[in-house]
C-alpha cells in the first residue's frame, strides 16, 4: 500500500516564492524595464517625462533620478536599480540616466549569456574584471582640470545642462554654477572640499530663466513680519531663535475664569508686559535682526517694529543652519539665554519685492562661503526644471574639481572603453572572456542611445564611431545635431571623471547582485489595519 505524500510547508501562509531561472529572469526583466523608462531622456536630444502624482501635481523633467523617484517603483529588483540613480545623485549630482541604462544593458547582455548556458558566477566574475579594467583605463584617459580653468569649467557646466529645460539660458546658468562652486570650495591640505549645503538654491517664478540671480549671502523666502519694520538694515547683528516669541504654551491647555472686566484688562496687560520683556531681551542683546524658527506674537511684532528691529518668522531648519554658517550666529533655544555673543553679522539685510511676494536678502556676511542662487522662470514648472539643471551643473563642476579630472562625453569615453575591453578580453581565456566582451557591448549603450534619441541610425553611427576610435581618435563622439562624428573634447562636451567611474561601478555592482539572486521569498503585504489613532476628545 502506497503512502500518501504529505506536502511540507516551511514558509508561513501568504509568502510567495520564486526560484531558479524564473526568479533570475523576473529580476532581470524588472531592472531592464526601469532602464527602458529613462532611456529616451538621455542626452541633448533626450525627451522629457511628465509625471502626475495622486494629488494632480505635475513634474516635467529630463532628470533620471527625479523620474524614478516620482514613479514610486515597487518591484524589489527594480528598486535596486533606482538606488543606483540615488547614489549617483548623492555622489556626483549628475549622470543618473547613464548609470541606470548601463545597469539595464549589462543585465540585457548577461541574459544573452545565460541563454547560452554561461553560469551567472562566471558572468559576475567577468563583470568585476571588466569594471576594474574600465576604472583603470578611465584614469589613464582623464585630463587634468583646476580652479583656474574657467573656460573648461564652463564647458562642464554647459554639458550638464544641454537638453534640459533650461537650455536657452545655459550660458547664464553655467557662469553662475562656476562662480558659485569656486566661491564655496575650500582647499584643505591639497585636497578640495565642497559642501553643497553652502550653495542654497531658491526658486521664484516670474521673469525668465535668464534673470536667475547669484547672491553672495543667504536669501530667504520670507518677508518682514510687520509692515512697520525697516526694509533695509546696514551692519546687521543677527539673532537666530529656535523658540517662539509668544506666550502661548500649546502643550498645556489652561482655562482662566474671569468674572470682572478689570480682571480681563489686567490679564491682557500682563500678557503684553511679558511680550515686551521678551522684546527687551532681544534689544538688550544688541540685535537689530531676528530670524525665528517658530512664531512671533502680533504684539511682539509691533514692539519689534517700533524699535526698528527687522524680524522674520517660521524659517525652515535648513535656512536657520545656513544663516548660522553665513553670519556666525549661534541658534538660541531659550530666549532668556540670548546674549551679544550669540549674534551673527551681515553687512546688509533687506527685503526685496518680487511681484506680490517679498524675499529677505542677507548679504555681505561674515562667512563669504555662503551663497544663494535665486532661480527664475516663466512658470513654476520651468523654474523647477531650471533648478534641477543648475543642480546638475553645480554637481559636475564640483565633482570635476574634487578629483581634478575630466573626460569627454558624447559617447567618446564609452566607445574608447569598449575598445579597450575587447582587447583585454582577448588576453583572458575561457568563458570570462565572453563576460568581458558582454561588458564592452554594454558600454556602447551610451553612444547608441544618444544616436537613437537624436533620430540617427544607431548602427551607422556606431560603425563610424568605432572606425574613428580605431584610428586612435580617443575623443571621437557623436555630434547629435549633424549626425557626424566629432572630436567631443574640442567641441567642449566635457564631463567629470567621477560621473563615469561612479556610474560604471554602481551599475556593475547592481547587475552582479541581481545576477546572483536565484530565490525570491516575498512575504505578502501586511494587511492588518493600522492601530486606530485616539480621537481628540479621548483624553
Ligand atoms: P544623465 O542623467 O546620465 O546625466 P543626460 O540626459 O544629462 O543624462 O545625458 C548625458 C549624456 O549626454 C552624456 O553621455 C553626455 O556625454 C551626453 N552629452 C551632453 N552634451 C552633449 C552634446 N553637446 N553632444 C553630444 N552628447 C552630449
Ligand atoms: Mg546629465
């Protein structure tokens, strides 16, 4: 009599599991889809995407990382690819699309090898070797750049912005990006330090991108709290408060019973006296400008205005920190503790009108390493995209200076790397050779996509490009406007070395990681309802 086979469950209910080839292929497919999404945006002729969120808010952008973040991707392998874009953004600030499509293409090439029964461990080993070879070769190809090479730095900024919404104003923005980076970088023991927090970017819709302004100092999207306050203060002594200039204590809810109108008056008088005392403390410290992270009571506003003190309230934490850096002020959490030593200095604090709104300019600061760029643009969407383009340009100029190395883009460096890898592959035996060749093919996704997005025939372009590189024209790239081959270096398509090294390293690492996965165990979505929040009256 045959025994019945009992099914064995080792995983809890609701957990889905895919294994082996299915798991691997699913992950590859998901990652490739992510790459496919951003592919059409690459390069000067790349298209933009319009993303509408659940609130109906619209983003129009060409920026890889912005697209992927706004898409709220869920698939785990796809998310790993999105992470590449985020790392690229954090490390360099540009090259996000490049990194993602490179990862997609590496997986595409790997898939073809898997079809030929090359094992994934062989592929990952080959990819690792190829990635290292690329980095070495890149260092050899890279050209030096220093703070003094203004013309070169401007080209880097312009390359970062070609094809973005701010294209028309790219000369103005490139000048600003270079000026801003040069202003805030610091030479420290021969290495260059750059803190991007020192460059604050504010947006103000109106006028055109050409009117974008570079300000040495901090610009706040805030107005003076009271119309009676001075609009211009020279030799400002700045107090930074992260406590409210109010009496209300929102944590304690007290009731006062008043039986007699005189009592009411006494109570109000008392309140006024307390606020007056607070203003006295501010004045006694010697401050003539107050920036407060919390609220300022109407009565206090009135007293401050009467004493000629400029005040703005409800500042963002990041603005408070920027002001502290720029003016040298200490942020004070308890008004009683405010003293002269906490104050910062700025030559000028003034309120500037922009249409119906006002902004506060804090300039001629003690620390000249704080700058603000006020980005303008016809509509909020244009301003947003101009800001993203400018951020890319700033990131690229800073990255170029930090490693003092640049390479030429337009597909030049990728084609040269592919050529180098093919030669290197020949020196390897066995199946790893195939993986290195696959890596070389993947590098060509950059020139191929640039050509495709420009409406050129990718096969023709790639053939002429390779022919030029075979003739030792290392910087031969694609002129996306004429469809011809150009010397990308001479044409000024210059990018920081770091864009390429970071993109190649992270794309290769993620591709390897995805290839090594052969089992996906996913718990179901937790469907237990969130605990009910107590209602306001429950206390
Ligand atoms: P990413 O998010 O990767 O930075 P971009 O849309 O900014 O994507 O495109 C960058 C690519 O465009 C790079 O490969 C760069 O070399 C190329 N590129 C930039 N300017 C030009 C140009 N004027 N001609 C040809 N290619 C260019
Ligand atoms: Mg870019």
